[in-house]
């Protein structure tokens, strides 16, 4: 292990997506020595795939208030969201949009020069009234525009980057202080210990646990798995959002912005079925609602195509100007991957895994909270998490569309500000040799094995189990069976080998490490889903079809062994009255 080199920084940010870059530029502007470590070039991070927009009550289309935005977010979360954190995010939203605009983000514009805002799912005026136009966008490529804007801002602030470096694990000393990360420089295969008093995980989601996902291949739950391996606990992992409109046969995202611009869903009978399920919000109901309705249509035989296994998204009634100015990306995707011109024919779509509402428990400063059989609500010193890998919880049981990009910038900035303000109080890391070596063991073991399981076959098994037993609709007996099979796959993941023993861009090694991360995420998901005996938000159980606030209005924590613990939901906002628990409105 003597070949390990050490690099020292003030702050390490793991992940070069929207959350990581927003935190990094805040830290770099404050004069801290910050490095962003990313396994891909930052502008290839998955934030680039976000299409529809970013929510903020700018009131460019009449009256709007952050309190109404907060109400919609709490209602959308099916009351599993923490109201103090949701209040903070929605209150900061308008300021964050102006900051992005000043950085140079090219928002679409109205004729009077104000930022264009489209309608989006679950967004209303006056606490459940008419549809709100609250979603700021840059055509249908908002994430792309944001990611490039934030990257350029970081270049201007002299943020350091270690691009195409793979982070293996956290380095944690004997006292429980996180002292940095272990990493591999992918082009050379060299091992490095990256040391810092503050480590920020901004590693994104883990949707690759499912067969069908809008998530890129890089979305492998790396940060969540690192936290789980150290037994800090993962929260609400049963809550996975299935986007109503994944492009049939590919899983590529077809933006909710299509429905915000006037598109709607049809079944095989040509019926606009959301009018039947949700007469008020219709096709712009919350995503979990629309996804379940689409799957119900398919399950009851009203799906489209020869196999009746998808529905249709109708856009061909829209003005050509809408396609050219607001939906050029969607038009290109449909024509490229399905040879369908949406200006002339409907797009085949099906609910597809899209987003992790669960993740690493944190407060809205990004501080990671450990909760297990040893400690309760314990702040992990030196460790922060932001973005999709974190559970603040601003999304609860179901995220509103266009709140994800907002989460990245509001909480990324908040984390950066907190670290800067408190940096002088952070102890200097001083891990022992064993602490550092422990963080490399997984990688060293893979490189040294000549016999064992191969990750490709095991990954295929995991994805099939998750898709069949933990998808849109869940059942106790199927989950029981699925969990047993996952436990076997997880056990086998400890006995992996890689054929390729080369050093330069050994993708087989990195894929194996990523699979070991994914199986940890899948296991935590399965345990949480089996534990929650109710239907709430994205978690829909056919054997427990109703929401049970008396027994289950609480967060579920899963530790490394599969034990479960509970945390209360925060119902006490600071600046406004609490939103009382009630039935959701559609």
C-alpha cells in the first residue's frame, strides 16, 4: 500500500454536477482551497439531462408567492417532506434564479424581457387553485444550460478539478471524523488519498438499480453506498420516482415540459385518461399520480402498440412555434431514437425510474446526520451531502417536477456558505495508516482476485429483481421474495473479480466498483420498501393501498445490516404556519 500518494485541500467536493459545482464556486469565491473530483468531465454529469426547468415564484405571470410554492411541494411530497427544509428552499428560490441569470444562464424570455415560466406538474396558485406558471426554463435543455453556466463560473473562480478520477470510499478516522476520500486517477491507475477537513458528497442518484431508467450509466449511487458502508444510515430509500414519460424502448426522458406546453397522454382507445383520474390537474398532476394512472391503463389492457405496453404522448396539435422555441430537444430525441416526428404523430412513452427522493440524511446546510443503533440524529463531523444523493428532505415521498434543479442550487449554495462560515472550527484531519488503507481495500481486493463472480451477470440479476418486485406497484410477498434474491446477489458482490488488470482507463474495474455501490443502494431500497406498510407518494403497495398517517408519517432509516430505525418528519417551518396533514388534491 506504499504506492498511495496524498493530496491535501481545504474542501473536497465529490461530483461535478449542479449541486457540487454550486457549492464549489461558493467555496472558491470565499478563498478556500477547493477541489471537485469527478469520474467524468463535469459538463457530462447527469444534471445535463434535466430538461423541463427550475421552479421559483417570480410572479412573471401574475401573482405568485413562495408560500404557495411551499404548499405545493409539501402536498406533492405526500407530507413526508420536512417543512423547515421545504420552506427554506422555496423562500430562497427567486433569489437563486436571479443569481443564475447574473452568472449568464440563458433563460427563455417573454416578449417584455422577463424570464419565461411554463406550467408544470403539481404547481398551483393560492394553495391548490389554478395551475401556476412557475417553472423557469431554457427551452427544454435547462439542466444543460445550468451545468455549463456553473462550470464556467467555477473556471472563473479558479476552482481546482480532478476530472476522470474515481472516488472509492470515505476515509474515516477512529473518532468518526471524515478525513477525505480514497481515489484512483483513471488515466494512470494510481491511487491517491485526498485529505480535507470537509468532504462534500454530490454524487447524484442511483437509478441504474432498475432495468428501465432515465438515469445515465454514471448514476450508480456512489455517495449513498459510501455512507452505507460506514453504517451512517440511508433515509427513505423506498421512495423512487417513476417519470410518466420515458421514451418507450429506450428509457430516455421526455420532459414534463411537453405537458406543460399543452401535450397530453392517450390510451389505446384515444381517451385522454388523466381527465378521468385527476379532473383538476389532469396531465399536470404530480408525477407519482400520473405514472400510476399510466401503469393502471396498461395493466387493464388499454395500453398501446402490439404488446399494449405503453401509452401515447400527443403533441401534434401544438403550434410549430412551440416545437421550435420551447421543445427543440424533445423533437430531436423523438426523431433520432424512434423516427417519430412529434409535430405529426404521438410519442410512445412509459413510466420509467427517474429520481431518488431518498438518500443520505442531512439538514439544509448539507451536514450528514447519522442515525443507527449507536447514535440518534448525530452530525457526522467533516461530512456533507447535497443534491440527489442527499435526503434533506425537501422532496419527501414524491418530488415535484423542476424542484430538483432548485434543490441543487439552493442547497449547494447553503452548504458552501456553511462550510466557509465554520471552516475555522473544523479540526485538521489526522487519520491513521489503517484508516487510510481501509478505504482502498475494496479496490485492492478486486485487482488482486483471479477467480470469482463477474459484475455483469450479477448486475443483470439485480436490475431484473428491482424492476419486477420494486417498481411502480409493490406487493409484500413479491418484495419478500425479491429481498431474499437481492441478499444473495449482495453476498456474491463481495466475491467479484476483474479480468482486465491494466492500469489505464480500466473500465471493467470501475464498473465492478460501481456495481458494488448499486447493490448497496438496491438492498437499502428493498428493505425500506418492505418495511413501509402503506401507500404514500411514489411508494404504492397493492396490499396496503391507503396512506396511514397514524403509523407511517415518519422517515425510515436503514443501516448497513438491514436494521430499520425511524425519524420524525419536521412539521415546524420558521416563517409561516405549518401545513396541516390532509388528503392530496389532484
